[in-house]
C-alpha cells in the first residue's frame, strides 16, 4: 500500500523530531518509499491526512500519541463522509498515554510497528462522530478513534495537558486524576441512547468507548471491540478522591465493572446535555475540544485499520 506518515515531532517528549533521521531510515528499510509530513499545530495532522488521501496514498500512519491519532482519524473524513473508505489507518505509537495501542496489545517498539505496517493485513474499523459545542461556544463536529467522555475525565485531561509529561504518562495521569478529583463535583446530566427516553444521571464520568482504555491505562471498557458496530458505554457515579485512592487498582484491571457505582450500556448513539447551567466538558482521545450538549454517533466500519 502507498504509505504516508503524519509525524508529530513533539511526541515522545520531543524525541520523535530529534531522532527523525534515524526513524525515517528504519522505516525506509522496511517499507520502501513513503511520504511524510510534520505537524506544527492543532488539527494540522487532519489537514495533512486529507491532502495525502487526495494524492492517492492508501495507508496513513500516525506517528505520535493518541492526540495525533485522533487528528489523523479526523483527516479521513470530509463533509461528513470518508474520503476513501478503503484507506487504512496505521500507528507508530510515540505518545505519553498510549491508550489506543493497548486495546490491540501493541508495544512501543518501532520494529513491531513496522512489521505490522509492512503487511497488507487490515480489518474494518468503527469510528465515533461527536457533535458538540466547542470551546468558543460554537457547534462543532469531531471524529474519534478510541474514547470520548465527559465529566471528571475532561478535568483530568486538562490537568494533564497543562502540565509537564517529563516523568512519563502514567505518573502524569495519576497526578492529573488526583488534582481533577479534588476540583470536580458531580454533574446532573440527561442521557439518552439510540433515540430512547432521556434519563437524568449524577455523573462522575461517562465514557463512550470504541476502544478499551483511557487515562493512561485505565481499563474503562473491558469488552469494547473496534469493529463490532456498537459503543460500549461506562457510567461512573458517586466516585470521589477517596475511592480512587483506595480502589484505583480496579480501574486499571477492569474489576470496577462490578462496583455499585459502575453501569454499562451498549448502543450506537448517545445524546447528553447538562440539566442546569453548569458546564460539563468533553475529553476526546485525550484532547478537550469543548462541552455538552453533545451527540455521539457510531459509524460502523467507516474505514480500515492496519493490524
């Protein structure tokens, strides 16, 4: 497949850019000729991806973290439709959190990533579409590959993204979670699934999952599959700082699904809106683009993914 790499040079704490000559040489030895482009700012990866697809590239590879992967996924779409439904999404993971790769059991080493990209093996890949209110208060649309959520998860994401990640992804997310839980108070949110009646919930966090992990390894949706045509919804209610301190192991090994405050659903669409005037922010593949009200819609087998 004609391959193009969308490279975030700031990923891996800047090591991707510093080591690019070495990385590119190794990529070339395994894949042969390939195209590439470097991101410079927000949503740049989406623009570069669209241009590459327009030029006939068949496999677009995100070289970076979950945020880069999200932007590349967005670049597969134009005017609400996939530019080329047969094009494949690939990943060379170079990020801090690395939640998307965990769903597939992929490691961080470049060799295994290139072995995966070298083959023609792909599978259908569901993509989430999110219609929401952006940080400027305007209606917006964004696609997501892994998980979109709202509640304390967005507060945590803001804490993580505003701080240094020099000590590694896990520490950054644990520290961000502690600070987020201190700041957050539960919100009342109306939630409806698949067009059904709305239910008012007290929300610590709601994860609308295509993949299985968020928050640098939190096993939020243990049964999620990226090609089964359904979201796995995890609703956390009534959890606070003391719960995380005392029972955080269950969040990372998946046993939280048995807790009284955890509820799970499966559906193809979710609509959520705040009950009062309190703002409820969104976390989309680790980015924080806006707030509720929002509608999450699954696009089954919208593109393909290199596995």
